[in-house]
C-alpha cells in the first residue's frame, strides 16, 4: 500500500531517532515528493534538514530551509507555526556550525511562534546549547527546565532525558563535575536509546572524565565515539569527538594532539563549519607551541597564533583564544623571547584560563630572575585550583584533578630549588605532595544499591578472565554506577593544614630525619631535614636513576619466583647490583647528611612510585615510612601506638596463610597474657573470611592483617583488591568501613603498588586505606612469595604487640629473620 506524505514523514522521524540516517533521508525525500501543500512540504523539509546536517550536508540543509521559508513569496502563505519549524531548523544549523548569535536570532523567532510542545522543547534545547557556548549558563538552565516541562507535556520521556543530560553539561561548564556525572548517569538509561544516541551521551560524559583527570578513560571513550559517528556517516559529530580527543591529549601527548586536531580541522573545513575549524586549529597550535622544536615539528609563528586567536574570538570563543595566546606567551618566556604586556586576570575567566594566567605570570617572573614572584604566582594559581578540588571527597577524583596544576607545581618547584633555601624547598615539596591529599572525606551513608553493585562486581571478577575483565561491558556499567556514587561523596571542609619547616623539625626527634624528593621536568632534587642539624639539599642524577627503574620490577618478580636452583644466585646478584646502584644514587648521601638516622620519614614524587625503599642496602635495618606528605605525618604520627587489638583474615589458596595468621595471633596472645583486656585476636578463614565479615572486623580492631592473594588494576586502581572467600574486597569497599583500623597489613602480592598519575600522584589500595582514615598501611609494591611473607610478617607482629610502631616492627622483623623484602610502611609508620 502506498504510504502518504504524513506516514512517510513519521517514518523518517522514527528512523532518525533510531540513528538510521540513510533510511530516514530516503523516507523524507519520498515524503516531500508526495506533499500536497506548501505547509506539509515545509514541515517535511525541516526534518530533512536535520538529517542532512547530521550526515554531513549542512549547506544543502540550509539551502532547502531558506527556499521553503522564502522562495517565490511562499513565506507569506506559511502559517506562523510552520514558519517556526524552518526558523528553528535554521537556528539548529547555526548552532552546528558555531554561529551562536545567529542561532539565537532564528530560535528566538521560532520559540515565540511555536505552540506544539514537542517542537517547542526541541527549540528550547537548541537555544540552551547556543547559550551554553556563549557562556550564558543560567539562561541555558532556564531553557532546559522549560524544555523538560514541554517534553513531559508531550509524553516524550526520551527527549526529557536528553534535557537532563544537557543540564549535566551545564554543570560541567560550571565546574561542578559531580553534578555533571550524576545528571548524565540519570539520563543515560533512557537517552542512550540507540548506538548514535549512546555516542552523543558518551561524547559529553568523556569531557567530564577528562576534566576530572581520568584522561585515559576519556580518550578511549572519545575514540570509540568517533568510530560510532563514522559508522553512522555523521562527519560533523565525528569531527567534534576528534576535537575533544585532541583537547584531552594536550595534557600528556602533544604530538598526537596536534595530529588529531589537524584531522578534525580538515573535516570541519570540508563541512563548512568555520567556528569548529577555528577551535580545532587553536588546539593544534597550542600542541605545537608546547612541543617547541620537539618531535620534528615546526613551531607556529606569532602571526599564525594571532590569526587563529582572532578567528576564535570572531567565532565566539574568547576563552579558547585567551588560552592560545597564554600558551604562546609561556613558551616565549621559557625561550627567553619578548612576551609583551603581562597577562591580566579577569573575574569572568574560567578556571583553566585563570590557571594559565598564573602560570604565565610565574614563568615571566622566573625568566627575569624574580624567583619569589614566580613562587607567589604559582601558589596563587594552586590556591584557585585547590578551592575547586576541595569540593571532591572521593580519592579517585581528588587525586586526579591535580593534573590541572602540574604546570604550576613544576614552576613553583623550579623556583624553590633555584632559591637554595631549605624552608622554601620544603614548602614546595609539601605543596606537591599535599596537593592531592588535602581533602578529608565525609563518610557516605550506607547505600544498599552500592553494596549490591560491589557484590555483583565480585561475582563477575570470578567469572571473567583477567584479559577480558577491563573490557567487559557489564563490568564497565557497574563500575560507572559505583564511581558515580563515590564521586558524590562530600568532602570535609577541614582540610589538613600544611606545616612549615620549623614545625616539622620540632616534630622530629634525634633519631628521625625527613628525606624528601622534588621532581620537575627531568630534574630530581633531594632535601634532607634532620632534627639537630641544618637542612641540606643536593641534586640527584635523575638520568641514571631513570635508566635503572624500568628493569627493577622485573628483577624483583624474577627473584621472588626463582629462589632455588642454579639460577637463584645469578638472579639475586643481578637484583642486588641494581639495588646497590639505586641506594648510592638516592639515599646514601642523604643518610650521611642526616647523621645516620635510625628512623627515616620519606616523601617522594610519582616518578619514584613502586620503589622498594626498605630493600635499598643503605636503608636496611632502619625504620622507614613513606608518607603522603610530611604534614599528614605530623598530624597522624603516633596513632598506631600502642595497638591493643588485632584481627586476621585469610583468603583462599594462600600457602602457609593460616600458619602466618596463627603465628601472628599467638604473638598477641603471648604479649597480652592469654585473652587480654581486648579478647583473643580473631582469625577469619575459610567461609568466615567473607567481605562483609572482614569489613566488620576492620571496625573492631586496631590492626587488621589480611593474608590473601591480591591484584593491582593499573587501568582502574580502585578495582584493585584482595581475594576473600566470596570474592574480591575492592578499593571501593573500603569507604564502606565506618571506622577503619589504625594499621592495615596487606600480606598480598602487589597491593602496595600504585598507578602514577601526572608524574606527581599515585593511587592504589594502600592509598585507599589511608584516604579512608587508617594511619599506616604495610604493603609491598611487587610479588612477595608466601614463604617470605609468612616468616617476616608473623615476626613483625611480635614487635607490634610489644608496643613498637609498624615501621620499627618491620625493621626488627627483617633483622630477626634475615629476610630482605619489599614490604614498606605507607603513611605514619612511626
């Protein structure tokens, strides 16, 4: 049966909503041919223009709309609501190509005349996008609220969900990442109703992840989104995904950022999207300017930079123009070239621009030898960032957003080291270390949904092979829900205060010294602060250290695996030679300058993450603790002593696991006279050692010792965990523990290991316990054999039970057993 024009029009709309653009276009062409009146043809034309725009034909879309609206005097014969359809479509086209002022002119006319709630909702949504791009966020939110009401009136739940998603995008532009993610997650089940709609949602969600410092996940998402739009033959949307991918790559891979941005710019120019092309060109030039002469790229000229900045301003992107000029000014100041007038800080500037202004001022001051001014400008920028950072309580995001301040931290450290003043170097060591750890989380209320999702993750962890775990869609969906709730955790307003050098010195004793390392752009400096000697600082041969680090983990793993036979001696000798070299380069001079201290408080940057400090020859026999910052140590020192109670959990398939736990428990019984005032140490094993039971035990003891196989997840560190009877206890589970124990012992392979982010911060199971409130975590960054763990850690508990702190108990256990192992106290081990 031959379909009518109205039926074909309805089919085209339905196919378009499903993302089947080619089929939608054919149906709408047929509908237009069968239209019996200008009114009917104009309405079909409006829908066809949308499909043409999405499939890369914006010029044709604009032409047919203008013809339908005004050709042959027809405009006078169109009803106001019909004309509004075409005006609304011309407004949407202007939004697509980045002409936002023109878009507002068309959409204002259309909205004034439109009465149909569904079409009015779409127009309000499009106008909200234009308002967002122009920075008029409160007006955009008003339009989105109105659009949501219209879609509810029309009973279009899918379109209403899209307005909720867009409200999340407004929150993103306002810097409220938690609300942005919550809104987008709320909308996704309905809004992502087709592969194309899912890609549209993921495009915006990836921008939230990028701003939250989760750039690798964001980039994986953006690459997949670009492929989805390419498969759907939507070149404009594909180019937009590539543009956002290039923006993310600017943070860590400028060479690839320049390449991806250039490809996006070419696509935009082919589509006639001049504003989008200007944005992509701006990203390309920023990447090239930051690269300088590296990677064989030619640096852009001043004329190119200024032309591109002017294009961005004309297109309505003054902030991106400012970022481009500031990036150029920073590069010129570093190269000793003239930079023009000092950049001004405006109240309306968004946070990324404000940070660049502060960085530009710091670089200019340093280039003129004004080191105090350089530090002052860098500190002012970090203060702006920390005020935003303090709104996050979740460890995952609070540590990752530090990437936005990496340039400022490096400028401050460079100026501090150049000053040669110990108190200034200590201040900037603390700024770098303390930056990601200043936030104290508020404990989230119990949430049955959260517990159920983590239980489901445990089942999937056992079901899915290791190679497929990170890529499994079910895992990704559940992990997204868990993270959304975690990110919504509020931060405590009581940030940990930074201490000054004299306060730290007063907290040290005659047998304790601080050894801290400052890293910036390929340079490593050591600062030593004893209690009774003047502080001293000296450079570390970082190129030599860097050459030794990559093979260290492999040497440690092989040495743990090969403990007998003809190769054991060869392997042990190779490891010992590497450790001796690292000891000489990193700690021997420092310990000599400190007066051979018995206790060593360490703080270190991410480039040294995973180093087994206690295995370095010069460190053996000393009590060492790797603190998140000296300020944190000052605040929580002594919390682990005296420990009055201990609990143990033994996971499945750990050779000598029960022996380790029982011997350690016996040390507590022996010291405290049988049951003692706090009862006998509890040992959970077999089916008793379930996640909820271990979490309950953690709330009742001073020391929790878990003897279980562990696994570090590099891609998602908060999904690292220990294997218990009913599955994995994840990093995310730890925030469900209301009163974490003062000391946690992780007798599990790899769980002291961290994922380094931005050369400054690390994230892993040990950090998750510390963030939750534990004072000290004893863990190893590499594989430890069950035999070594059983011997060393059961002896370690003898020291704990007699009143020693974790670091000193660990050093005593190593001396008593003769075992040199990578176990290390993290946090405040003494």
